[in-house]
C-alpha cells in the first residue's frame, strides 16, 4: 500500500438534458474513453450504490434513490465521481414514479430531495480536488449562487464535527486537511452545451462566448462573496490564470416537457453517446487542471497574500476510508443532536418557494382571522359562522400563495372554529315559534338528572338535537377547560298572553317546549284564578284510560284509542249566564275598545225541538237558500215558539296582548250606535274561521300589522230548562255542544282536536271558555309554524260546525 500513488478526485455535478434516461455521465465517459458510467433506467426501488473504488454497481444499505457512482482511473491517477441528482431528468423520473402518489405532497417530496442534494454537494466539496458543473444550455444558472451560499453556510456550521470525525479516523494525513475538513478548496470548472448553431460555426465566436461566461461567473461569485481572495476561506475556487469554462461543440437536442413526459409513459429509451467532435478539446481542458493538481496543486489565491493554500493528495486506500466515513456522516441519519439541529435549520433555507409561502401565509393569516371576527355578535349561529368563515377563506385564497397554503388554510379554519366554539357559539335550538335561542351553547337545567328521570320528562325535538351537539362540543372542549354554562333556552322575545279563563294577563317567554307552551304557562295562573274565584268549573277531556299510543297532541292521524301526553286544550266555566252583560260585553283585560262583545245566537224552541234562526235582514235576502224545513215549520207556529239567547265569540290575541272578538272570517264584531251588537252568528256557525288574522292595533301603511292567533272560544249557555207555550205546558232541555277542530297548516296537515269525544255537551246556565293550543305539534316533534305567505295563511283554519245545539223533552 505504501507504493500506491496519490490520486486527484474529480466530481461531476450539475444538470442533464431534459429527456428520459439522459445523463451527463457521457462527459466522464469521454475522459475515460470507455462507457463506464451508465444510467439505470429501471423504475424499481433500489438503494444507493456502495461506492466501491473499483465498482459502480454494488448495492448497500444507504438512503433510497440516492445516486453516487465512482470509478478509479489508475492509469491517469484520477478518481471520478458522478452525482446523479434530481436535476438529472432520468433520476427525477425515477423519484416521481417510485415516491410520488396522490397522498404525497409534492413540495414536501421536493424539499426532502433538495436537502439530500445540498448535503451531497457539501460532501463532494469535502472530498474532491476538482469539481465539474455541467450546464445543459449556454446560460449560467444564477440559482447556483444561492445554492453555493447555503452550502457554504452549512460547511461553516458543520466543520467542527467534521474535524472531530477526521481526528477519530487516525489516518496518516496532514493536519491541515484535518482542521480544514477537506483536502483543499476545490477548483470548480463549468461546462456548457447546446449553443446556437451560428456560434458553433466559428472558433472565435465560441472563444468570445467562453470569455463572456467566465466574466459573468467570476463577477457573480465575487459580488456574492462565494469566492474571496483567500481560497482557504471560500467554499471553492476558480483558477486565476487558466480557463474554467468549456463550451461543448456537440449540440444535444433538448426535449420539451410534453415530449419528455410522453416518452416517459411510452417507455421510450433514449441512448446517449459520447460527443466525438470536441472529445480531444474537452479532455485537454480537464486534464490541464488534473495535471496541475497532481504536480504542484492549486493556488487560487487572488492578490497579494501570505497565506499558503491548503492542498493535499492521498492514496486511494486512505481516501476510501475518509470517503466512507464522511458519506455516513453527511448522508445517513445524524448521530448527534447538534448535527440534527443544523440539518433542521437547513430545511428552512433550502426551498425559496417554501420560504416565500411561509412569510406570505403568516402575513395573510391574521388578516383573514380579523376579517372573520369583524362585526360578529357576542354569540352567533353555525350558519353565520360558516358564512364568515367562507369570507375569510376567500380572502386567504386571494392573497396566500405557495406550498404552505394548505397548512395555513387548515390553521385558519381551526382558529375560526376555536373562536366560535370557545364561548361564542350560539345555541342552535329553535323555539316552537321558529326563533333561535340567543344564549351561547349551554346545558339545560335538567342535564344533571338521573337517566330514568330524563326518560319520564318530555324531551322536545330541539332538546334532543341540541343535546347531541352539546355532548360533541363537550368532548372537544375538555382539553381547553372550557365550561359550558347551564341555563334555560331563551329567544329574548316576550309576548303577552291571557290565562285559560282570560281573566288575567302576563308576559310569557317564547316557548321551546310543548308542555311549557300549552300547559305549564297556564298552570301558573291557577292559584290566582282560585283565589279570585274566576274559575268555577273545569272540564276534564275524556281519553282512553290505557293506551299504547301516546302522542304529543291528538289529531286526525292518530289511532282511535290513542291519548296525548297532557292536555294542550282547556275548557273552564267562569260564571253563570246572568254574569254576562250584553250591553257591556266581556270585562277582561286586554280587549280593545268595542271589540269585547259576544255575538247573540237566538235559539227557538217549539214542540220539543230547537232551531237556530239568523237575523231578519239576512233572512229576507236568503230565505229560500237558508231556511231549513224545521225552521219553516217553527215560523208557522210562531205563536207557540219560545226564543232564548246564547252568546258566542271567537277571540283572537296578538303578541302585544291585544284581544278582540270576531263574528266571521276576518270580521271583527261591530256595534250599532246604541251599543248593541250589529252582527249575527251565521258566519261564526257556518264558516271556517281563520286561525290567524291581522290585529287592528296597527292599521297604518308604515307599520305592518301584528298577526293575532285564535286563542279562546266564549260560549254563554242559557238556562237549559225551557217551558214551552201551550196548554200542555211542556218543558224542553236545551244544551249547546262544541266540537273544535283546528287545521294549523295547509294540507296535508292533520286536523287537531282535544279528544276523540264525538262532541262536548256544555252545561247550561254557564259562561264557558275554551282555550285553544298556543302551539300545534305533529308526531315528528316538529311544530307547525305560522306561514309567512298570505295565501298559505288562509289555509290555517278552525273548521266550521264547531257549535251545535240539542234538545231533550
């Protein structure tokens, strides 16, 4: 081994032509005058070559898709190294086929390959004497300047670790090599290809272009401080008195991108051959530098300096040991925390696209978040959150760029979701009148009950759906220690409603629960009603005692033997017949002036029969159309007929608590000048009545009317025992019956009623008040909201034939 000659190490880096399987290795093959360096065109996964001094094709346990090949020219004492990187089209194609798929982010893949590339370049700059940079065109790629600066920065940071490694090898090499971390400041040569044909025709044109490129490269490297006066302090050097640019006379054809991809997928192989025209000129250009290295070494200091350049040669055996150790140090997994930290910082400097994208996205992200938060209320709904989030995303899409876009877009979504869910999320529950809860997302007061108690209590559709959302949110918020408050739902809307009997009024909250709407609110009046003696009797609706069918409310689609969970209707007696004064009307709070009068209903009794007649005015106009056979017979026996009066009325109530009686569809009761009621009961008895009508409290064009809802039916029943005229002195018992039926929405909405009773017979000599439900709800736990369309509104009605009368001898 002591007889081994020293060698010069020549590395080839740079870029190849843009065609599949093309490689720049033909340049080394031309120097060797044989085809040693070949591109492996197989697309199978393979490990890096084992970089043996004598062989190029052995495999070892090295990083995947990493290509370094070596060959020792013993005759000329030159070790050649070919670095095939992602800037070689064949290797790039292999990487994309083997590593890139739908789940792989291209920028991350490119960043990893760039990191390998930079570390490999530094590795070659640490073991080589001469480095050839291949350029596929006749233009100097200024991106090399940035690459050289990054490699030089990495070299300065990692040099102490390299020095320690070389010391540990205990090889017979000069201390200057050890402490410099390299045998010399490598000399860099540049080769260019594919010049314009008109330049290649003339030697003078080629020489002129060569000198122009040398000046451009030198000035660029000097101004960027890549090279300095003292070569030992520089990443590399360029010769002072020798040419360092060579332009190939052989013109390789550049394949464009589309043809390159087409040839790749068609699996067309392109065989490259060594250029023959400029073979001797190229060998002469390279070997003049090799001979200088093998004889006197490189002295590329500029100007007057007393610092001698470091330049060391060694034998192939020693160089091989250094090569293997540095290869493992640079290109395998780092073994020290310090080196790992240096490589982590290197990632931030490699890809300028990533750096730009990072800075741009960091700038735009807070602006997008501010746009999201702009003009937001204290609590807001999911729809409003999604609208504002989309506005922020649109702004971010317009201004953010680059590979970090998706990462910061996810951060934007996450941050906006965090803002919304951290105490600003509006409760998504909707009241039974269609209004949203204004509170932040919260638990209900009964959340802490036992499981069986929750099953016994009524769970509305809003509570059930909201509970699922609350539990999901709770899981998300536990890590943030966010405590969800406990409170009742509230839409912030207050209305005024009267009690079952109508004698008392109070504010009511917008209900979120059917039981609260149709039962609990009215039960709160029972104490004061009893104290004031305003409720004489209460009718109990008849339901099936035992039924397997239980519904929120009874309606036409329920089975015959079904029953409701609770009564949403109320029927109470508040006094006797004599307690109602036709001259003054109902003396209850909330009634609008002159709108509190009930409509008289005349009942004619004769021979044990009872008939209802309308007013004389109506009878004259419609006698032939309306008089029943029974009515005609009674009129003929007018002398024996006994007439009694009942009073009925349908009361409407608006959200402000205004109340009024209607005598027909959309007709408020009217009075004569003397204060008596002008209307008769015909329309109330024989027409469908609207469930909703406009309240007269607002009748100007500027202010829209409130919609009033039919809430109570008043029936004043006369004494039932009627003594008829005649010698026999017969007595007839007369009773008024009611059968309320409400259709709260257009078809196919079911018809609601209190129970499955055929009709309710009212006790005579009483003032009865039938309170209708405040909310109508079907089997699917969804309420029937008041329609907003006027035409649809007319389909919400109380069906006719609600009143009837029966007589018994």
